C-alpha cells in the first residue's frame, strides 16, 4: 500500500482534457500494469530537434575519429593494388552507415534508449506501450530516419517537411520512424512541483505534542507526505478511501488516539507536521552539541605591532656630586 501510486484525477486513464483539468502534463498516454496513467510527457518537435543537433555534433566527432584511425591502418596493412577507388568508396559507405545508423542504435541499446543528445535534453526512446525499446525497434527507426527524415536520402526537402508535419499533427509527437517501429520519445524529467504539506491545525496541536512516533518509519511517513502533496489530484471516493487506509496504518504505530470526529487528512497532516518538528529540533540539538565539542576556530588576525615607545628623556640635573679629590675637599671646606 505504501508504494501504491496516486490515482489519476479522472479515476482512470485520462485523456488530454482530463490532463488539462487536473493541471497535469501526462500527455504520453502510457498506462501501467495496474491501470494507472503514468505521469509522463511526450517529447515534441522543439526538444527533439535540440537533441538531434547535439547528436549531429557527436556523429561528426565519430566520423572524424573513424577517418583518423581507419585511414592509416588501411594504408599500412593493405597493399597499394587493393586500395583502389572502389575500395575507398566501400569504406566511406561503411563509415557512413556506422555513423548514421550504428550511432543511435548502439547508444539506445547501451544507454536505455538515450543518445547523448537525448540524455542532455532529458529524453528517452520507449516502446509505444511504455516498455524498453528493443534492438529491432531501434534499428527500424534509425533506418527510416536516415532514409526519409535526417539526412533524408530520399527527397531530402520534401521528406523534412513531411517529417515535421507528422510530428506536429501526431497526438504524442511521434515521427515517421516512431510510427513504423512502434516507439515514442518521452521526457524523463517531470515538471510536477511538490507542494508543502499542510500544517497542523491549532485544535490538534496539544494532541500532536503527546504522540509517540518511535514506530513510525520513514517509508510510511513518505507515503503520508505523497498523499498530502498530491491529494488535490485525486477525486472522490478514492481520495477519502486512500486517506482512511493510510490513517489505519499510522494509527497502529502511534499513540494516543486522536480526538473524535477529526477527518483523516487533518490527522495525517498533524502527525507529519509533528514528526517534522521533532526532527528539526533534534537536528538543531545535534548541531549545537557538535559545535560545543568542536568549536570553529576563531579567525586568526595578525597581531597588532606596538608602536615604538618614545626615547627615554634624560634625567634632570641634580646637585653636583662632591669630588673625592683633595682639591675638591679643600674647596668645599673653604
């Protein structure tokens, strides 16, 4: 129950109208095995063109690497009579196939449907039913793309216009290669923002302080938070039913019992708010204890150099000492 995904706002697989009404962006139309619509967006023309431009740079680098590595090897290992114009033409064709077809197929197989361009933009190739893309599908969409889309070996300008028109008119933004291979491109980065959980209401503040939350584990607390932040996307009776099931689990691991007549969402919000408050206080105490044990060293400032003391003034002249000589003695007696 804790890992159960939220029920869609329409109570089932939602179409574009339900998506817009519920404020969601799940327009890929993918449904899980539990008949729950996945919150996945289909990639459109703009993001896919940006990913294609990045992949073109990667293909040019691969072509330059092949040319720099294969050309010296061919010239060194093969004799001159073998390396004629037909042989070099065959090598060029093979290199072109490796770059245009092998590049996307290899990346999609080794990187879970993501080429470097798609990885940078946040896209992924999947099957039309949401499963992982297969080798046959990757090869088919790559061959169709090279033939009639990019670079478009058959009527380039006309095929480009046809490919862009198909992507703009398809509900899930698929191109010709996707339609033939049974694939689609989706966003891997969700646009859904998490709203803060509702705060505890004042009448439940006194009861929340006395709660015993030692048996409330992180998994159940996360399930409660997910429900509270996404409750607006769930319609009745699923919203109330899910709140009751969650509170039934929370009530078995917490004490004391709450005041009667309080709705389950408010009780869940109070439990979660109290748990967050205690966690914040615990973190502050730990930080204060750590700071007391290992205080931050005070910044060392260069010691102020004392200004030189002024020269000691000469002692004032006192009465002259009497001379110890006989002449001085006689003069003092006279």
